[in-house]
């Protein structure tokens, strides 16, 4: 057994050895840390060298770039450098020119900072990177309701719409409005689904220009002006008739028959008595809600605009935006002697036609019975 002196010596020796081992371990750790630091610095310097002219990788932070209409790649390159998307504008332009003379579509693009030049060029030719706004204008919609869709779905303000309407009133050619329209937009802005690219073409004037252009394209494809003249009517007349058809027909198959009944009444000098036109007139001239009840006194007031209950001929303007089917029906009416039509079932859209006034009233009674049996849904009153 070791004595007290020996134990003291052993304890001191153990402590000395432990300190020595700790010192070696610390020195080794410091050495490794130093090597790691040097290695990290070296890697950083290496990456800086590799990215001297171009970024490497898949990008970093989201950024949006707006490309104005007519911008060439040189102008775009400067914008990308300023936004820290690319490093070398010349390298980017070289890559971009392999694809096209300029971006396929002006607008706002979703990119990332620190993109390789080739990636940036590819993304600016990728429609998926383009910010778009899509909205739909249904057939038969009135202008006042269309404006609300532009506000709700296209991000247009009422102030912007008012400003555009003033410009169009002063000069309808600013949107290429069909000459037959005069300076009235109703019926001459084609109902369709539209895609715009903010902030380039998403203002009200640009949207109206696009819609007017779509109408003109369709009118040309239909031969609208020549076919209208062949029927003895003007382009404006045909669009007005088409708008009446759009308002009156729930099922497209009946559109050519309604067209014929309208033409027959016009030829006979009989007032069209189209309720939707009368309601449109009250709304536009007096601000009376479209679905408010119609009084017999107002029906007999010949001074009211759009009162085609007692005034023969067409209303002064179209009453909505007709679609292609309604325009085609107006240009190609069915054969028949009908003077009256009544939709007798709002669920199926079934519509009945006749040249007899007494039979017409039978159809009205049939429709009234359907309304009562179905709880008088919207459209019955």
C-alpha cells in the first residue's frame, strides 16, 4: 500500500499529465480551427473568383422587374444589374440575344437576385414568370356592370375608368372603337376572357382598347358590315338587334328564331315591346334599378327613352354586349312568320313562338303558371 507521500506525488503527476494533455488538445483544436478558417476563407475567395463575372446557383431573394414596351435587352440588362439579379450586363445580353431580340411580352416578371445570366435570360422568355391578371366579361353584360368587374377583378379604379371614358368621348379612335358605335361603348366592347400584364396594359384605356379590338376582329371575321347591308340594316342596327337577342334568349338554339320575330315586327311597324330594352332605358337615363317593377303609366309614356313598348323601331343604342352567337343570329335569322315569343320555363329556357296574339297570351299564362309553381324565382316578375 502506498504511503501518504507517494499518494501526494501520484496526484501531482496525474494533474501535470492532465494539464499537458489538455494543452495538447487545445493546441490541436486551435490548429484545426485555424485550418478551417483558412479553408473557409479560401473557399470564399474561390467562389468570389468564380462569380467575378456571373452568379452561380439558383438565385436568392424574390424580386420583380418591370419591362416597358419596346425595351431592348440592353435596357433590360441595366435594370437587372440595378436590382442585383445579374452581374455582367454584356454577358446577359449575349445570352438573351440567342433567344430573341427582346422579351416576348412587356410587363412585370418574377425573378430572383443573384441569377446566372443564362437563367435570367431564360426566365424573361418564360410566360410562367410573367405577372398576369385575368378577368371575364360575360355575354349580355351591361357597361355599368362591366365596369364593376374591372374594378373587382382587374384592379382598375373608378377614377381610371372615368378618365378613360372622357378620353374616348373626346376621341373614340384612341381605343380603335368601331366607327358604327359613334362614341357609345355599349355593345362594341366584346365580352370575353382577357389577360392583361400589369402595369403595362392593365389601365382602363388599354383594356377598352383590347376589348374594342376584339369586337373589330370578330366583326371582320363575320363580314358584319356587308351582311348587315345585305339585310337592309346598318352595323349599328345589327349590334342593337344582337343585344336584344342576348337579353331575351336563355337558350342559344332559339336565338335565330327571336331574330326573325324582331325583323318581322320591324318590317310590320309593330313596336318590339322588349322589356329588357325598357328596363335598360330607365336605368341609364333615370338611374332606376333594372329589376324595379314597371308601371303601366310608364309603359304608355312615349317620351321615355327606350320605350319600345309603344314606339316602333329599334332602341337608340345596344342594351348590352352581345356575344358571337347573338351577332351571328342577328345576321342569319331563321325562317318563320313569328311576331311573338315567350320563355315559358326559366329552368330549361324553353321558348315558344307564334304569329297569333291570342296564342301569345296563352304562352304568357303558361309562363305565369310556371312561376307560381316554382315559387316565383328571379325573372318571373
